[in-house]
C-alpha cells in the first residue's frame, strides 16, 4: 500500500464526487457524503480552509466510503 496523499476537504469532496458520491448533508464545516448506488457507503468530510485532512481522519473516511488509497489517488 502506498502512502496517503495530502489533500484538503474541498479536493477530497471533488474526488469523491467523481467516485460516485453525493453530498447529503452539511452542518458547519462538515459535509456528509453517500454513494449514489450504495447509500451504506458514507463519510463525513471536514472542510476547513487552509488545512489538509489529517492522515488518521482520511483513513477513517476511506474506510467508511470503502475506497482504497490507490482508488482515491486515481480520482484526485
């Protein structure tokens, strides 16, 4: 497995959109996304201006949306 990319919340949202995820809820600076065809694949993305998503948080998001690091990199 290769290393995690450094990515901010906005860029992660765009990549997940290309992977088939839609925004279903937004509260403050956190956006909930769910897959169009499998709504059990969900994740909460922190969108904080000027900050990258921390590695542990990114791994947790990828686990929830069931994407690998390599798949994420392909959508970035």
